[in-house]
């Protein structure tokens, strides 16, 4: 039975006091039917770790080398020392703004799994790709080039988040039918590469502007196992409302 997961990506927001307060409020969410994970700005991870909350947390980014002359970067080893158990890899903003390609993301996946850090791997297409009608092929290539070297056992430490980039901050909205269609396609692609049983175990999250008003219908889709939440994760009332949508 795969998990329902709600992941809050705080991105480059909040002060330290705001982050601590939000973490405390999120930790009070009823987690009986959903696994809740937060991704605060990296500088606040030690402060949140010290709180000892009943709450999983992870890092939004890292550099895939153990150590070395990489000014300004943080290694997965250092983040594990800080207490994380999850990382985001392949987020659309890292791909589009910071130009991280599939091969570099593959390096990140390998580095995280070597230290038993669970990966939330993001994939998804821009508007021009969907307009060309090749969104399935595009997403499949992201999976093939960054994940399909993994063994089945390694894949069990991966959660996939589908981000329709064309529906994030654009005024456009992905329908529940569009979300379910891509989630089903991703699961079928995993089944073709691995096995149907293994594909059925992998949680696939929706990451396209999920909010309290559309969460219930999205989470009702058979292959949508939760959400990777951006803006709505910065308000505990909104995040709690989304958690109650399962």
C-alpha cells in the first residue's frame, strides 16, 4: 500500500522565527492518514531539527559531491548531519532557472541514495512541450535519464512529483483529468521498466499549484498520492486544509 504524502516546499521564504513557528503549527496536523514533510530554507534546518517535533523535514537542494572546492554549496553528507531524511531533486525551478539537466540530476539521485536519504524527484513539462503534444515522451525522458539506472530496491526510496510547469503561476490550471492522465502514464512507464507491483508501490505527487480549493478532487484521482505544495505550504491553515483533503 503506497503512502499518501504531503510535502511543503517553503522555497526562499520566511525569517527564522517565522519558519520555527510554521514548523510547530504544521507538526500539529493530524498525520494518521498522510505523511507530512517540510522543506524549509537550508539555513533554518538546524533550528527546526532542535525543536524535536514529530515532523519529517528535508532539503530543497544540495551539491552531489562529498566535499571539495565548491564555494557556496552544501553536500548531502552535511545535510544528513543536520538531520534531514528527504531531499528534493529536479524541481522545475532548479531545471529552468538554474539549468540543472538530467545527467546532473542523476548524480544527485545517486549521492542521496548512497546515504539512504529519500528522494522526491520532480518531473514535468513546459507549455510549449504540451502544446506540441509530446508531454508524455518528454516526461519519460526525464525519468529514463535520471532514474532508470536504479535497481528496483533503490527505486523504493524514490517518490515522484509531477509538476506541469505550464500550470504553475501562469493563470492556467491543470484539470484533474490531465493530472490523472500523466500520473497514470508515469506509473505505467515505471511498470514497463520494472514491474507492475513495484510501480504500484511508488507514490506520485501532484505539484501544479495544488491548494485548498482543488486538493480534494486531485487527491480523489486513483494515481494521485498527494501533493508537493508551494505557496499554500506557507500558511498552516491552508496546509492543514489540504492535509484534510485526503
